[in-house]
């Protein structure tokens, strides 16, 4: 059963283009997914043949990225489903859950690679540099193509950005593996293999922590990072007929849509038709100045809660 009445501002929001998922290129997501599974297969075979931990680590990383992009595609499709009686906000937070899942999986993979790299330091093993070089070049080219495909959409969704960062990390790691393979071919520096593995892991960890923090903040309904509640409150209180704004809550439904609710103490007792005009002014202000796309307000007059008693009563 569709629940259209859950979004009384839906038409207003869509006019201003706050639903970014409609612009994502699904074909590019699928191509990037296929590329990553192909890279993974090639690097696993190449890693086993060359005895390269760095190449195997890159393969595992690519496998995680393949699932990351695949989940990004599935989450994107689900996020477009309409709200229902059971899920009044729809499925938009599936993207956030997927981004968090991807990040956690990547961290687990990194921990495994660190352990393997330390073991390789203790027991160095010869590596076939030429195979390592050939496979890593193929991986680099494929990763570059996938990065190019997702670059345009990477700023439109935290989940797509997570997948994009995975791919970007793969590109950087492929370059590192190529450099390592050259050093192994010409100088027999086998210890460079675990060193590259650790460097790749450190880089990916840094990028992944950012994704985890942002996803957790959204799931915990924290105030959006670029939104100053006091500034919003002051701007609203400058509007005619508004005495005080309190009981303010602001949160992200997903990484692109901000929801905002508050109580508004009016200067005078007004008819509902007049408060509707005030509400429209508030929505316009919050949308244009603060990019807040969904607003819920409760008007009050001659009511003194404990929170505002000293201020206006």
C-alpha cells in the first residue's frame, strides 16, 4: 500500500532537485562491478602464480570493491522505492547501511592483510616479478576505467562515494604493486611485497574511517555536519510573527536529504490559514539558505514549556 500522505512537501522538494538518486548512472555501476570481479579473478590467479602477497591483497581489496559497487547498485535501486505503511521513510537509508557494511568488510580485509604481511616479513619468500607486473598493469587499467565511470556520481551518494573510494584505493594500490614488481624484477627486493601491502592497508583505512564516521552520524541522527542550529534558529526568528523557535531537531535521512522539525512560538494568536503562510516562508528560507528539504513545524501561542519559560513567558 502506497502512503503518499507521508510527504506533504514532496512536490516542493522535488522541484528543487533534492533527490539525487534519480541522476545516478546505473549502467556505469554495473560495468564497474563486472570490471572489479574480472580484476579480482585475474589478480588471484596472478598472485598465486607469482607468490605475491601484494597482488593477493590487491585481489582481496578488489573483491571487496566488487561487492561494494554491487551493493551500491542494489541499494540505489531499493532507495527509490516509495514509502509504505511499515516504512514511512521509504528505503533511503539502505544506502547508508550498505556504505557502513562495505566499510566494515574492508576494515576486516585490511586486518587480515596486515597479519599476512607481518608473517611475510618473518618468513620472506621469492616473488615472480614479471607475472606480478603484468597482472598489476591490467588491474591498473581496469581500475582507472572503473574510477572514470563512477567519478561523476561519487558526490551524489555516500554509498557511491564509498564504492568510488574503494576503486580509487585500488588504483593507487595497483600503482604501488607495479613499482614493487619492478623493484623485485631488477633488484630482487622481495621484502617490498609486504611493505606495499601495509602501505595499501594504511591508505585504505584512513579513507574508510571517514565513511564509517559519516554513516554512523547519519544512523545516529546527529545534526548534519555543515548545519549550525543556532544560525538556523536566528534566521527563523527574524521572520515576522515568530517570537521564538525551540524543540529543534535536525538530521539526515540519507547523505543528501536533511529533515528538520521544531516548535514555533508566535507573537499573536493566528488562524490556521495565516500560519500556513508562515510555514511556507519558513520552508523557503530553510531550503534556499540551509538546503533543508523536509520541514515539520508545530505552532504555539501562550504556551510556556520549561524550555522557553524563562526566555519568553
